[in-house]
C-alpha cells in the first residue's frame, strides 16, 4: 500500500506535467471585480477606498489540498500561526501585529464567535475549506460596520451557493501523508472526504454539504518517541432559499460542526516531557440563520440574523494529583443586523443600520462554577455610512457607530476613507483613518479571574496607499502603509505575595506599523505570476510570534484540462517565550526564519465530471518551528479525486 501510494503520486504529477504542454484555446473574459466588505453591499472594487484581498473560488481551486489556515496565511499582512503544525494545534491570528481578539470573522454576513472563550475568538479549525466559495480580507480598524473585534481586520467568508440547475453537486476524497522533517512515512494518514448537493427548483434553492476529516501520524509536541496525536472533524451544512420575486428573497441556514483532538502539554523546558497521553478536547457548534433581502427602486434592505451554541470539553492531566481534570464550557450568542442602502443619486448613497448581539456562557469544573444567569451581556449598536462616488475620480466612505453595552456603557467609533483615481494615469491613491473597539469577554468579566471594571480595548489605524494597473491592465500593483495604536489593552494582574489575580486594562499606548505590497502579472490568459511582501514592526509588549518580514511568490499555469501551481513563502525570525518549570521563570527565545516551497497540480480526467489533483508541500523538507516546543510538517504528499454531477 505504501509503495503504491507514492508511485501513484509521482505518476499523477508526471501525467499532469505532460498535459501542461498542450495549448489552451479557451477565451477568458475578465469582469470587473466586486467587493462587499467596506459597505456591506456589492460595489465595484475600483470604487473602494480599501485594499481588500479577495480569494475567489478559482483561487481556492488552485490551492486544493490546503486548509483554511494555509490559504489565509498567504495573504499580505496576515500570519496564521499553527497553520504548518499538526491539524489539532490551536491557531493564532496575527494581522498587523494584533491578536485573535482583534480579528472579526463573519460567515455569510453573520459574526461567528465562541462566547465561552477567553477572548471571544472564533476557531477557524471548525470550517472546512471545501464549503467556502469566496473570502474577503479587509485590514485595519473596521468597527463602524462590523462592531466589536474588528480592530486589525475582518475576514468575510462566503459559503458556496446553489446552482441554477435542479440538481448539481460533487463528491470528493483526498488523502495524504503526515510527516515531520525527520520522518518519512509513506502511508496516507490525513483523510478528507465529503459531498455537496445543490440546485434550484422553481423559486426554491437548496444546498447540502457533508464533510469529514481525520488526521493522525505525528505528535503535536516535538520530542523523541512522543505518541501520535489525532484530529477529527465532522461538518453538516444545510441552506434553503426562496426567491419570491425579483425584489424579495429569503435564505435560511443551519449547520453542525464538531472537532475532536488529542493534544500535548505546553513546552516548559528542554529537559521536561510535554508529551501527554490523556489530554483531549471536543468542540461542538450549532449555527442557524435567517437572511432576508428586499430591493426597491432607490435601494436595498437586508437582515443578517444568526444564533449559535458552542460546547467545549477539555480533559487535562493534573500532574499534582495524578488524575485527569474535566473542564466544561458552553457559550451562546445571537446577532441581528438590519441595514438599508438608500441611493440619493448615482453618486451618493447612505447605509443605515442597527445591530443587536447577545452573549452568555457557563463554565464548570472541579474549581469553578460560572452560571449562565450571571455571565451574560448584550450590545446594541446603531451605525451609519455615507458613500460618495464622483464622476471625476473622488470616492469617499465615512461613517460612525455608537456602541451601547449592558455592562460598561457606551463607545463611539468612526471612519473616514477618501480615495482618488486619476483620469489620465492608471493610478488610485487612498487614505483612511478609522477606530475600533473590543468588548471584554464574558470570561474576562465574569470568569474566575473576572473584573467588572474592565472597559473596551480601543484601536485606531491610519493608512496611506496606492493601486495601479499597468501594461494594458496585465500588471496590478498595490501598496499600503499603516500605523496602528491600541489603548486600554487587556492584560492580566498577578500578585505573587497574595496570589491575587484578575484581568485589567493596561495603562499606556502601544503601536504597530508596517507596509504591505502585492503584485500580479498576467503574462497570458494561461500564465500568471504574483506575490506579496509584508513588513511589520511592533513594540516589545506586542512582539510575540510576529515576523518582521514575510513574503509569498506564486506561479500559476492553466492548460487545456488542468492547472499547475508552485508557491514560495518566506517567514522571518520571531520572538517567543515559555515558562521554564526547571528554573521557575519565563524564558524568551528567538525562532529562526524559515522558507517553504509547495506545488500542486490538477487534471480533468473526464470533462466536467472527474478531476484529480496532487500536492507536494514543504518540498525542501525544511526543519523549522512555528511555536517553541511544537512539531511542524515536513515534506508531504496528497492526492485527491473530485467527481461532479
């Protein structure tokens, strides 16, 4: 079995390379790209005053075999720590020097979060990339439209939609190896399979998606003879749509996501053993939503309503008692966002909306009992955005949001974002100043270390950038420089004499600054090359696991019945720290820079029926660390089949 798997991998890649020599006679029509992130309504990207990174369905198709964290980590200004580690490793989101709590994640217009988490963050491991149609990443403070958490960026995920045919879909399976740089197992130990059935019958549309993932083969913690850890995920998604007429439509969705994994203890010194046979966790998420839309002569009205529950169970080894302690967390959240676009003219429109959010949580373990009745809060935020698109190149986006919180009171945020496109030059310049807030989490307010005197963390971002299309629009270049400040940062107080501990707002202002540059050149309809570079500099208090320099380069070739791509990524050295149990002190460390080369190829065996793909990741078998004391993946192979009907 092992030899057959490797031989099949090599044969598939070689076959696809051979077909790559064929010419492509298909014509590609380039359409003007549309974005929604900076207004909540579709508008031409050329009218936007933001550099919005768009990952299309075609981009995701070209990245077959990669998970969501891998894909996002290739975006300029985005670092997803843990994307190269074992599949069960928890992820860190670092956008413009920020942390998980400073990134807002929306799925189909509805915010997603874990109400029981320490930072109200969302676990991206819950989402299979196979369910996703499109991703928009908008960086900078964006609380005017997106509320709490949108301090360094917004990740807007759109799930796949129904086809216009009565029935359509695909079934897929892929499998791959799971090696570190020091192992060379050839048997597949990473499996992913699923089915997507969708269609439209008269006025009703439907979409059903099932996915499962199972991964084993490597230990989360780095060390000799450590036991392999496991990761599994199950996803079920159901969408039902009803189009009453050309003006009124409704969509309902419901989904269930579950992940189970085993994991190791935190690294606490080179002579300590982080391997653990008992640590395991399970997360279950249920989400439902209702998305009505109504179009009228002067505009459009929409409601994005959703509710979710997340239940988490952690079983952790207790080295003092020699037992396994169980920790149970449960969080509930709901959001209703109603907003209206009114066109005063072709040049001016107003987005007026109001968002209500509710959160509660429970925590129960041997040491703590937090009841739902005493751990809840709500937010009500009216907001407004005015957009002006002139006929002479000037575009302005300005707005404000008034946040009202049941615990801490009120908070005002705003943004001002002008841009100008020159008539006789292929150049658009843009600038923005925007503010954001992050509400304290339920855990930080009501948990075992809770502090009801916490106030929101405040962020502000200033940007200056440009975008240009040259060489008959074959070459696209954009660049943006940013400066970000955060105040009232959430921190933790600990008194070693009294053992008193609780969350606090840290005094002072901390800043981050940087530059993000992206370029793409279409040599022909079949061949394009692109890349990006990110420079990020943060103050010492923020500087953990954030590379100062990071770059990506990719090359893509489309031939008659398939595609071939290769990409290179460089990640600069990073600072990290750990608690050394041998000397009872925190130790600072520097993680070395690393570089990765990955390649993928796909081929259409049966036109519009059967696709195969193959990937090779970390081709150079680079030995590196993302986080001190944890394993990362070495050279690995993956093969997949996708059957369409």
